[in-house]
C-alpha cells in the first residue's frame, strides 16, 4: 500500500501520533500502512479476537462540500459499506465492520499479508527479467474471477482503482484485490458522489473516469485498468497515460515489442482491453479473460484510433452439423437443376 506524498520523517510522525490509539473500543492502531487523497489506512489489532490483524480505512471527505452534500456523502458511505460487508469471495479481503467516530467514518477489512505486485514487479525489473506469462495469467484468472463477482452484484460494484500495488499475493499464492478506495455502486437513476476522493491512478485510469462525472462509467472501466495492469506486469513498462494516448493514438508500444516472450494471443487481448473508447473493449471481464486464455479467437483491428477486436467464435457440434446439412441441400439442388437442364 502506498504512502502517497509522504517522506520517511512525515511517515514516522504520523505513526507516532496514532500508534496505540483504540478506535471503536476494539481496534488498537499499530501503524499507518496507506495514505492518500482518499484518507488513511491503518494496521490494527482486533482486541476482541486475539491475534487478528485488520486494515482500518479512515475515509476523508472533500471539506469544500456543502453541508447537505457532505451528509449525502456520509449516507452513501454507510450504504456502500453495508454492501461491501456482504461480499464473500476468496480473492477479496473480507469487510468485517464499519463505524463512525465524530466526523470520521471507518471501514474495517482483513489485513492481507504478502507482497503487492508492484513490489514483485520491481524485483523482476531490478534483476533484468520479465515475469513469466504463465504466472501472470494465473493471477489474471484470479483477478478476473473477483471482478466478475463484483460486477455481478445487484447493483454492480466497480473497483475503479486496479493496479499492481492494489494486488497482493498471499504466502500460499492467492491473489487478493485490495483497497476499495474508489468503489462505486452502479445504482440506476442515482447521482453518485465519489465519497473517497480521487479518480484512480492516472496510468491505469480510462478516459471516461476523468472529470468526476461517473455517469459514463461501467464495468469496461475496470477492464481497461485490468488490461493496463497486465501490460505493466508483462513488460516492466508502465502504460502510457490515456490522455497522452488520446493525443497520440499510435504511441503505445506493443507488448511484444518490449517483451518478445509474450504470446501474440495475450498481446492482442491486452491491447483490446486498453482500447481508448469503451465500445472498442471487451464487454465484460469474462470476455477479456477468455481472450487471454485462448477460449475465443479473433483478429485485432484498429477502430477509431484505438484497438478493437473482431471475435470469431468456434462453432459447436450442432452448428457444424447444420452447416453440413445446409451445404448438402444446396449441392442436391444444383445437381437436380443440372439434370433437369440436360
């Protein structure tokens, strides 16, 4: 987890000021493990369950909001926290509690041990190596499963901040998609306020997620960030900022130009996911994962300055039999016509 914008001295000061404090008569703070525009995340000890460590997120609201909008934001936090607490998936940290202390709201999640993928990526880069494609695809299938689960909720839940530092590998090899900092519920006919400030990390954020207007954001925004994350993991090269790509559509280096060991199928799928326009991306995370793993075949084509994909599904047995029968009937029809004309 990043300590955004803090130097070592500032981090030590914050740790010293909060260490030992008990929140909600239950969570004793050990130290700060995350800091950003959205608020702070603390590593805490659960005093009711001996030995259990948890991550406590303090939500920071925009102080410039009018009182009515601030109340609406806090009400929305409670609604979203209630939904998050119901989630149960092996690749997501369990949200176990949420509460308020005066003007501050807090979300309590499982603490996930292990390195995040940003750290794993840095180790590979420092040794002059690339991460193995098979290993990255294994992580991708787990991430895809978690995102599909989130997107299938009612209403759907978007993560909106997928990146290597928000993906942790546990000691037993399980990937966890952490930090619900920018989570958004796609409630129909509802104006959504981003309660946890920020619009995602620039390198992994799609164009439609900029500007604070979330009305045009759907699951394809997560698909874009997912594709950018895999691009980074497989090439050791951060993806280009989407605004720079918009101005220079042909400027994104192809993954295989950086790492020739990447298979053409995986390169094609990643570029499909990273299309500038949402309509040119996979319609769902499931479609993207199928493309990564070869369950669908297709040809990459350029669409409006971005990358799109023309999908060709393999025919099943029934469709094949129908095609053979139809072909046979056409042949017999031609044969009878020729005989009749003799």
